[in-house]
C-alpha cells in the first residue's frame, strides 16, 4: 500500500473527477457474467461490417500483440460512481486498427463485440480518439483475466462500460444501434462529464432513431 494522501492531494484529485464520482485508490473487479477462459489457439480479433474494402479483417493473438504498441495515461470512470485517475494503459490504439482496416466512408458508429456476445456501441469519432486503446497492459503489467485479459477497450472520455473487457472485434456500422447495456437502460453516449448515466436522460439525437 502507498502512503496516505495528503489533504491537498485529495482536493486536487477531486477537482479532476466528473460530477457524482468518487476517487478510487484500487481497481475493483466489476463485470456481468463469468470470466471467460482464454484459448490462444482459438482467439481471433475481427473487424467487419462497413469496412472500406468490404472485407473482413482478422488477427490471431500472436498477430494482434505484434501490432504497434502505445501507452496512454488516462482515467477510468465507472458508472457505479468510482473513478481511477492517471492509470497507464498499454496496447493497440483504436486508430491503429482503423488504419489497418479502415471503415467505409459512410460508417458512423462502431459496435465493439466481446466474449459471450457482449457488445457496446460507440460513435466513430469516440472510437477514433487518439486516447482510445485496446489495452493489453495496465501499469506495465499484463491485464489479469478478471480485468479483461487478453484485450479490453479503454475509452477514457466515456464511462467505462463503453470499453468492454475480453474484446473480440469491432463492427463498423452506417447507423447507430444500442449495445448490451444500452438496451438495458444505460445512456447511449455515456459522457461522465455530462453525467449521462441512464437512457431516460437522453436528449433528441443521443440515441438511434426508432
């Protein structure tokens, strides 16, 4: 355990928190369903849907981990109201994936697919942020299975449910479509600074057209 935070450190940290959030010193394990078993020989990362060339693009685990590695220092804000500040995430930038497997010109959104059919939708501009990363490491160490090994998506400027654990690929879309939690009452965008937690808070244009 580290040294206790001084009052001025706590005040500075609190000033970086989105509304309604509290500072978290550790990293709680939060997820829905069981932790999947990683089988490297069967693991594959897929990019499909509205791709620029109309084809599906795939990497096995060895190929994916050989992609350019980047480090992003960013916060993680959970909709359950804890925030972890200044974490170091290492992995493959979403932009790198998009450069290798570009979206079609009319693509507007991305569905991120994870184990057990779990999904989360993102606007394309959120996905292409220079701080969105398919993380394989935190603090220089491989992620644990409970925290999403081998790959979890981190989208620092949105609530953490927008970055699923155990990611297996992305689908480019030409129209928005709600993901797993979005279909169950969570906000379609999930901006913590606007405290967009639940679907009843959505304004016109925040969600897919009915």
